[in-house]
C-alpha cells in the first residue's frame, strides 16, 4: 500500500502531536513541517530527519496538509492550500456560528477548486458548551 505524503502546517502542541503520530504511522509519511521563519522548534525523537520550511511550496511530493494553526489563521491557510490543489485536514477549535462560517468558507473553496477538505478534524464543537453548562 502506498503511504500518503503529508505536511504539517504549524508546530505548536497540536502540530507536534500530529507530526509524531504521522512519523510513527504505517500509512503516512511526514514530508515536512511548515512553521514561522526563524522559529527553532524543540524536535522530539523520531523527527530529526523531518524538513522544517517556511512555506509548503518548499517541499516536494505533498499529497495533503494537516493544518494545525490558530483558528484565526486556519481558514486563510486552508483556502490557499486548496487553491494550490492540496487537500487539507483542518483542526481549528471553533463552535457555534463561528464554526459554521469557518466551515462554509473552507467548503466553498474546496468545491470551487474540486479538492477534498476535512474541517474541524478531531474537534466536537458542542463539547465546550457542554463543559460550560456542567
């Protein structure tokens, strides 16, 4: 079976966790990590050979991107990747109307460019409301 070639966008807690999971995966290969220019991340064991770049275009053979940036940046980055015909898995933590607008914007870009997109991966926008009420 062919391993999916993935890139991580963002290298905070979520980006690191995703990078480590992909590096250990039998189904995927971590092509690289896109992070802020000049940032020197602490790299966990198993990620020393991973390329850290400033933009996804600096990597070759990317088949999909996992977007692990703040909610404020996620939609713009996802739309840019979709425009470049890179499928995305996006992980922004939003809820309610903000999530609906966010989802709608990314879904529209995915339809326009005919590229797959997963929005809010691993995130249940109803959880915060339940916790607040508890």
